[in-house]
C-alpha cells in the first residue's frame, strides 16, 4: 500500500472513481482562472521605452547611477468584483478570465496609448497548502499557474512512510463552497482525474495510517509510567548521594 500509481489498482474490489469526472475530458488543458484577491504581476513593453516606463515600476539599486535603472512588473490586487485598475486604462474586469485572455484584453486597451504593446502577466500568489504526513508541510507559492499534484507533493518532500496514500484529502473552494475530495495515489487513475492539476489556495491533507495513530496512542499510554520511573530513580539517586 505504499507504492504509487499501480496498474489496475483496486480497493475492496472496486475501481477507484473520481466524482463528476468524464473520462473523455482533456484534463491537461486546465487553465488557472483569475479570482478575487489574486495578485497579478503585469509587465508592459512597447516600441517606446519612455512611454512604457509609465506602466512599470522603477528599480535602481544604485541611486547615483541611472545606468543601472531597470523596469520591473507591477503587482495588481484583484478586488472582490474581479477588477484591477491600471494607469490610463482605468478599471478593467479580469475576474473569471485566464491570464491569456487578460493579457489579450490589456494589450488591446494599451493600443490606444502605446505603439506595438506586449504584456506579460502571471500570478504572484498562486499557492497551495500541504499538511499532514509529508516531510516538509507548509504553504508553497509558485509562479507557475499549472501545478500538478505530484509536483506539489515533491515540493513538500514526498509522503512519509506513515502517510496514507489511499486517503489524501484535497480541499478546494469553488463558488464560495468548500469541496472535500479523496484521492488515491496508489492508482494510476489520478493522472486522468480533474484534480491532478491544483488550483490556487488548494489544501492537501495527508492522513496518517492507523499504525501511526496507534503509535501515538501507545506513547501517551506509557509516557506517565516512564516519567514516574525517571522521577523515582532521580529521588533514589539524590538520597544515595546525600
């Protein structure tokens, strides 16, 4: 039960089935969608560097030498209505769009002000939380908007030997509602599931196997006895020294 992605894996004589999953869907075409509270990094360039500088931040490590001045992207917070506000363009609805669609929309609007504008855009706060029986639990932020389940677990140092590979819980919020999905990593079906690619703010919880829970219970059972024994030995030693 510790081997990943077994061929023809079954559990209790039933093939693993993911809810609301149509086998013929191209899961690999998943695109991250911009949501409220996302932070978008946007960099603008054009045939006129002077005009373009108006849309980007200035980064000058050595204030005495302007030759080292560089331009960097600007971070925009998507408000609760899915709107950002850019110089000259003003308010722009990007919520519900992919970064590709948002890029095309911004580029089109910039054509009124710049010659041959191009736009780079990516998420600054695409993150997932991984908890439970992994080597390095924590919150992981990535600039790649297409993070797979296996990549996320790799960043967390993989499951420990006590992690239940058949019972990984994915917590995902969609349309204001939290969904709780069970994932079986011992089955190859995980690669075809709609949950193989993670969304921003997803939470993965790896439950411990029963042996791990029993080990913890045994520790708390014998801990008082061990502490009492150590205390008794300490008292006897102290009296003997006196």
